[in-house]
C-alpha cells in the first residue's frame, strides 16, 4: 500500500485518483449494501480494472462496472457481520494504474438471530435470583417506612 502510493506520486499529474467511496472509508453500516461505489477524479477504463473484497468470510473478486468516473460492484448479500476491506486496481484514461484500499464495518440486524438464544438463558437466571430476595425487599420497605414516619413526626413535636 505504502509502496504503491510512493511509486504513484511522481506521475500523479493526469490519472484518476480516488475521490469518494460508498460506503465511505471507516464507515459503520447497519444494513448490508447492495453495491459499493468508487468515484474517481477522472474517467476509468473498464479493461484492466478490478475490485476485490476481504471480510470474515474470506476474499472475493467483485465484478466492476465502469461508467465514466464511477466504478460500481455488487456486494455479496451475506457479507454483513464484521470488518470488510475493498482493494481496487483501476486503469485511468491515460493508461496509468491507480490502486488502493478502503475499509468499513457492517453490523447488520440479521446477525441478531444468533444472539436470541443466549437472551433466553439470561431470563432464566434472572428468575432464579429474583425469587430469593422478595422478603428482603419487603423488610427494606418496612424499615424505610418506619424511618420515614419517624422523620415526618419530628417537625410537629418541635412546633409544640
Ligand atoms: Cu496518470
């Protein structure tokens, strides 16, 4: 990555630098995107341009659809829980190769289905611990009521 940027710097006069991505670099999504989008400063050639993605499920080569300065690719439907990175290598109109990488997180709701089971366990343990202290609470309220009664009784005795 660093090497590519250093090598690319001296010839940066006319080729297409990446301007914007969708999702943005560093974004945290709650929904799985249907596609990703890369917008470059100048037109991109379809031939030789490629995008690949990496996530918890491994690596996948995506199919880039180039139109002008925009490169789009369909996002794999089930790629939704965790950190993902997209690596691009595109050929700009002047023939130069521009390569780079951006990353984002997807915390899709469908992963909540696997969290439902442990939730049942926690309700069971709540019942177990809840049964014991009922009399403790009643005793506590009684003590507070007596104490409160005693405090409220003090001002009238002072008046007399
Ligand atoms: Cu160039």
